[in-house]
């Protein structure tokens, strides 16, 4: 397993100086170490090298994670493996399929954040966490991860290329970093070993699309994801003060709107209807959960529920159980309706129509709003132009729940004997 190694390589001044000068902070204690900036700065490679050197010098339990990791191929396992060879540490580290172990007991583990909440909460003794592509980490994931890393002297490292200044990681660690955090912007110009092939690519983008260049290479935030479908609507909602604290009226039903998945996300939007406005009061998304799991989630939230609006595929019977999602929820005495099956484009148009009348709870819907900011149109491989269809990616599931809500909003969900509700004016709290 391990070759004979008399002693691990010390983290010497020479070793530290083999890093870009701005990254010497990696070897100084800090609860949070945040490296952000554009492409070519050497952030990920430097973090990998630093962790391997520290792990060779002293026993560490190092968790390497990102928001989504469907397989080990999505992780930094390959990057660390390559750097083990480059640093001459092959005798010290045993590279296994899903874990890397050091001769002194150091261990590198690899996990996705979004769907491993229970596993993460039970993880003990983590000394360093490396969150790669941290710009995609949601508020919910940070609130699970941070209190989990509680060993004395433990550190949370992150590397990111900023996307938008409304993203949770950017707000939490760059705009308003915690006290004592080591936050460092590093770009290609700070990297003494910046390769000429990347310089050519960088200069080409600078001439072709200066705004994209500023984001990709200089690490500036974008105002919206390129091709974002709801960019204008979200900007208007922010300017109008409709992204704010939206309390739940306990006397009024909460209706749910679903996009159902298994390997893909299941997304649930929680909405209260008023005569002239809609209030999105909560949001939930995860995967690999059963209908029973979601029914327990709804019960635990304690809302007074109205109708559960399901997509048309909820009528399909599962091959194994022979029962549909619709039937399972009806058996649990839920009031279920199926949303009319309109085209995606018609659903997007419906969402744009109701958007000016929708308020969103800033805290409980933070992950949903981040999803909408990243929901974008596909680029046609033939023309290089945007198509009329959205990308099907992690952002599409929350957006599909929004479409369910928009299409269903034209159908009154209240029972026929419900009394009319007087207009209420929200005092939007900024």
C-alpha cells in the first residue's frame, strides 16, 4: 500500500514560496479561507497542493466537497491524484477509488453537499473542508455544513469563480465575510506560471465579449447569468421590494406546486393566494426521497394546507409499486390536482405574466431564487444562438415548479363554499 517513507516532507518556507505570493495565506490559521477570482489564477491547483503538503506533515481528516457530486468523477479526486505525483508524494499517499489515505492516517473524503445532509451531520473529526466551485453552494447547504465542522481549530476552505453578487456564497463570505476570515482575490495576473495557451484564449474572449471576459478572467460578478430567462423579472422584484420577509398567514391555506424527480431533483414551492397577489413563503428541493418522505416533510412544516398541484406525470404508475404519485398522495388524504400540461414556453410565459404580483420570502426561498437566477436558455450547437428551450440542468427543477404554480394560478384552488377574502396590502420589509 505505502512505500517506505522515512519522514513526510515538511511545509518549509521554500515549499510555501512555490505558491503564488497571494496564496501563502493557505499556511496560516483561519477558520475560513476564501480564494476567489477568474480563471488561470491557480486557485484549485494551489489548494490541492497545500492540502497534500499539510496532510503529509500532520494527520488530517479532509472533506472535499461541492454542491452536487453524482460520482467520484465530479470531485477533485483526479486533481489531488495528479498533484500527488507532481509533488513526489506517491510513497506517502494511497490513492483508492473513492478515498485517498496517507501513511500517517490523513484521509481525503469526497461528498456532494445537497443530498447528503444526514451523512454530513454524522461526520466527526473533520479538520479541513475544501468546498470547490463554492459559487454554487446554497444557503441551505452552508447552514448544514458549517456547524458540522466543529473540531477544535478546524478550517473551511473554498475556491470559486464568482457568478453573481446575489449568490449565497458571494454574499456570505466576500461581501460580508465572517470576522477573521482570510479572503483573497487571485486572477491570472497573480499567477507567475500562467501558461501562454490560456493567455491566447483570454485575449480572444476579451476582444469578442468584454463583459464575459471580465467575469471569466477578471472575476467580476455578472448582473445575470447569460441567457437568464427571468433576469428582468427578478430585477424588478428586487427593486419593488418583493424579495423580502414574507410571513405565513396561519389562517390561510398554503398550496404546494411540485416538479417530481428521483435521480433529478424534486422541487416543491409553497404559496399563499390572495385576491391580487401571491406570496411564495417556502421552498424545498432534494432527490432520492419517497412520497412518504415528502408527506412527512409537509407535516413537519405545520402549515394549513390547501391543494397539492402535481405535474401531469404524477398520474403515471410506478413500475415497481404499480401506484402513481397522485394515488399515493390521495391515499394520504391530500387534496390533489393535476396541472394542465402546457408546453414549456407557454409555462414560462405564464410565469412572466404573474411575476409582478408575486412576493418571495428572502430567507426560506433563497435557494429557489438562486435557481431562478441560473435558469437559462440553451445555446444551439448549430447556430451558436439561444434557442427557445431552456437548459435542462440543476436550475430547471425549481423553475419547473414555478411553471406549475403559474399555470395553476389561473384556476381558483379554493373550495366552492369559501368566503371571499378582502384585499390585504403587504408592507414589504426590505
